C-alpha cells in the first residue's frame, strides 16, 4: 500500500502515522493536556528586557515566560541600522507574538513578532509585501507561473505577503482562492481579538493534530486517510467541505475489530522507535543516543559479513544505515545538532556515495535539514529543525533510578559506599547498633562476596551492624539507622 495516513483517536490522545509502502515514516502524538504551541498567536506583555543577550522575556499566560530574541523581531535588520532590543521593547509593553518553538526541557517557548498563518496551499505573512515560493519547488519557470497566478488573484488593496507551499503545484485557481479567503478570515479574527483582549491573551490557536493532517500532511501520493473515531471522521469531512478541500473520497472511517495501529504494525514501530538499538536488515545495527545538547548515531557492522571484501561490507552497511537513519530521524522527530558516526571508509568514492544516499533519503523530510558532510574525524554533522518535542520526550520520562545516566552503581560499589558512611557515622555518634537498610541485591552482596568486609567494619567500629532488606529501594538507595 502506498501513501496512507492513519489517525488513532482517544479522548486523551491523538496519534498519526504517515505510511509509505506499508511502513511508518512519521509518527505524531498530541495529548489534549499537552497540546503543542507552535503557530499559536498571543498578545504578550514584556516582563524583562536583557540587553546583554539582546533578548526579552514575554509573558503569554504560560507557567514559564517565553523567549524573544532581537533577530526574531519583525522589521529588525542587520548591519549599522539594526536597533538594539532595549530601543525596541520596554518592560510592560504589549506585543503581538507567535510561538515558533515549543517549550523543550527547561527552556520556555521561543517567539517571533513576524506572524505567519498557514493554509493548505499558502502561508500568509500579514506584515510582509512580497510573494515567495517554497524551496522544494525547484523549476524556475513553475515558480514564476505560481507567483503570477497568485498576483492575479490578489485584490489591489490586499495587504500582506505570501509563501506558496509545495502542495500549490497541483492546486486549481478555485482551491487557491478558497485558501486566500480562509487566511483572510483568520487574520481578521486575530486583529479583532487583539483590539478587545487584555494581555496576556491567546488570540489564535493552531489546528489540532487531526485537522493539521488535512492541511500539512496530505499530498497527491496520499491514497487514503483512515480514522478510527466517528466524531473525528465527521470533523475531518466537515473541515474538508468548509474549505473546499478535494479530499472527501479519501477520508475513511475505520470500523475494524482490531485496533487500527495493530493492524498496520504501528504499535510495534513505536516501541522500536523508543529503543536505543536499531537493527539493520543486513545484520548491522545503529545506536541512537539523545542528549540535551545533541543526538549521536553510531553505525556498527554487527554480524554482517556479506560483502566481497571488508571494504565492501562496510560500504553496504553504511548505505543501508543512511536510509534507516533518515527514517529514524523522522519517526523519532529528532532535532537540533545530530552527529553520525558511519563506519570508517578509506575509499573516497564510497564516502561520496554514502553521503549522496543520505541526502537523497533526507529529501522527503518535511522538516528543514542541513547536512555538512564528513568532518576531518570522519563524522557527518547535520542539523534538523526542532520545533516540537521528540517522540521519546513525549512518551517517556527520565528513569527515576539512574536519572538518565543509563547506568547504575554495582551492588559492590554501593556496599563499599555504605561501609564508608558507617565508619564516618561511628566516629560522630555513640550508637548501640548500626542497621543498614538497602535493596535485596545489596544485602545479598553483603552476605556473600562482601561478608568479610562487613565483619572487618564491625570489628573496626566495635559495634554490631545489622542488615535489613527494603523491597521498595532501588539498587543505589540505602539508609543507615542508628539504634
């Protein structure tokens, strides 16, 4: 099956899988309690201007103040004419802003004062005056034709600029006109609410995930959109009807007995997308580690020995890895700086071929990416625009035991740490007895391999040491009770 979109809806959560050839290429999750903010427009209040960072904190009604850099202020220009932020904004000012990056980790949302409103075929830029065309439309003649078509549709008194999206390539004049009217209505509503609202206030909330599917994800290659909720199916068909989207014959209500994501194997795909290790069909594997600063991908041959020579084996593994990495970046929604450690190749044509294959695999990514090629250390550096939390950050939380380290102290290390603390406590307090509360594994180690160490400590402090298992303790937890 080619080009399907699956929408799984529960009252608390909406999940979307973009499928190609029966395999998930993208996964999107949105929870009603944690809806993304990107695209939302607010009337904000400047709470603090930071001249040293050329930034300002803006209160938009969230728990954390949002962040606005001077480069994201509309009308700001580089060079000698650029004004410092303290000349543009002052504490207490109200400002119309739009979220361009969701809060991630400890960082607040990032804002811009340049408003953009996305439609299906066009992006409206109310403060601009030019018409741009998506970089994905590469044919210069086609770019000029699209610009001319849009120019002819715009009234002479129509303010604002536009970006023509990739999907406009096949749009009819009627569809473009419908999109124009939709965007005008949205902007007019935002202006009306800005005049009558008290800051901070939400003026416009972007579409929820199920409706963004129709606006952003559907293409000519999409054969059908399957949704397992009757209510959402009706909302989708209503939205398509209201905005004259030619999609009604492709939106279908799934009524099968088995869960939609189970039928298409998406549940298993989600589990694999949360794993650190990704198997390659050749027998090699990837190790993907996500940190706050960057993501690293390590390619290994594993058990693959299928090439004619060792160089050929490495080359084939790297070629397969290039395709799989591009897909994993989309599935996991990994963004920011990404470092890829392909298996070392001495053959320059092989390196060029792997890089070309990687760039080709990334060309279908709807998120902006940049690949810098191989460094002197043989690593590939790239960036992928990060606007929303990764899949792992949405579905998971740091391990309460290791707190994200990925490792635990051994039971033996914990035993030695406990004994050092017992000696330290014995020097300060005259207790009758010391009782060690620890996990089963640590207590077992004290009774077996470290029994002699425990006896020596008991003799050294001249007081009895008792052991007690606490089943709820993790391996690194312990307490020392003075009796």
